[in-house]
C-alpha cells in the first residue's frame, strides 16, 4: 500500500511540473514598439544617417534607394526623419542666446 501512495505522489508531482512548464513557456512578452524599431536595420540606418546629416548642417535628402522593398524604405524614412529632427532640436537647445 505504501508503494502505491509513493508511486501516485511521484506521478502527480511530475504531472504538475510538466503542466506548469508547458504553461509558462507559451507566454512570451511582446516587444515594445521602441524595441522593434531598435531591432530594425533600416530604421537604425536612417536614424544614424539623419543625425549625421543634421550635425553636418546639410539639407534633409534621405537616400531611400539603398533599400530594396517598401517596408525597409518606410522604416528608413521614419528613422531618418527622427534622427534629423531630433538632432536639429538638440543642437538648437545647445546654441548660446545672442
């Protein structure tokens, strides 16, 4: 009789452990929109080139031709615009008042 209860207890514990392991692995948190942008190569490229263009005082002329599909081109443009305008805004705040 003792052997039966021991086997039953071990079986129930293994079953509960397996159930908990399966239920926890299916719940993956979705990345935030900022994290998705940071992981996108076209967006990061546009962000870098936009900042660089603004810091050099050049007019905004994004070169979207370097990306082959529309999704990448739109992500590049979004990054470029954010980098260009963000760099201009930060440099305006750093200028001395005349």
